[in-house]
C-alpha cells in the first residue's frame, strides 16, 4: 500500500489558502499512484484555539464536503483533521474518507492538550476508532495522544497500522521522534506520524518530521519525496513475518496491568 504523508506548511487560520494547497498535493500524490493521503492535525487552519472560527457543524461541514469531493474526484483515500461539534462542544477530530468520497471513520482526540488549554475548550473523545483499508487494519490518534501508551496497546490488539496526525513543535520534536519509535516497537505495528512544517500564528516553529516507523523501530525511506509530500510503501506480509519471529504482544498481562494502574 502506498501512503502519502503531507507535512503541510499551514497558513494560519486560512481555510481557503490551505484548501488550494491541499488540492495541489492531493493531485500530486495521485499522480504518483498513492492509495492514501494523510494530512496533519486541524488540516485547514493550523492548531488554534480560536473555536469560533475553527468549529464546524458536524452535519453541515464545508471542510467535510471539500475532502469528500476531492477524494472522489481524484479516486484517492484521505485522512484529515477537522474541528467539529462533539456533544455541543468543539471536538478535535480525525476523519477518514474512501477513494469514493465516503466518510469511513471519525475519531475525536481522547487527550486534549492541557498545556494549551485545549482540554478546557474541546470535548475529549471517549472511544477508539479503527478502520480496514487495503488489507490493513488502521487505528487513529491525534498529537498529544502519542504520550499515552495504554491507548496504543489497546489499538494494537487488532491494528496493523496506527496513525497519529499532529502539530508537534520543533522544541519538543525529540519527544515526537522517540515516542513514534517506542509506540511502533512496543506494539509491533507500523506507526505513521504526520506533522506540519513552518511557523504558526503563535510563533511556534515546526520542522519536517513526518515518518513511517516499522515494527522494529526503523524509519522507512520514502519512495518519493518533496518539501511537503513524502510517499511510502508498507507491506503487510513483512509485518506478519516480523511478528511471527518475535511476538512480544502475546506476553502481555492485561489483567495484572489493570490491577496496578
């Protein structure tokens, strides 16, 4: 399966400009025969707490319509980040669309980032979200979720690939890189992290750090690369072969863990 990671240099709180850039990158990914395109957190706005501008009606979202239409037009699956109403409060969401433009999955961030006061403005998600795509079982997470290994352990029970879309600043990028590798190794999955680049409206800098990590904790090399777009290929047979040789997941003691946490 060929997966395009878009390290989008997001224009701050500018949905129209980001839509135009997404169109270009999606067409480029399709021309390279990618099956799936993955964008960073809050794709069309950057990571902002301006909820009056960000938040869209979950039943009438222009951003959902855009990603649905463009996935259909280009016959390519898309994962993007959108702020949507969630129980009458904004929710930081990840949405997955099929290559026919159909919404297949909607995940709300379980761990809002308390340091930025996201936890006081956004409604936290309360359920795991998984999806089968191209023979792979995908699980979904967003940014700060990466710091909570229990979530990844639960997803890895039946997932081959876990995706994290993020806005992870350069000043903590060492944590990002380390945690991506750790989550891949401990759960024996492909871990896909998609982070933005550039500088946001708060002056935070982001560096190129989107990765696909294999179950052995190694970064995969892209088969195509440009400034904002990298395309990787993942192989389920290689994943299963790795697990067959050394499957540490079978030695988990879940009942014991529940008794001590």
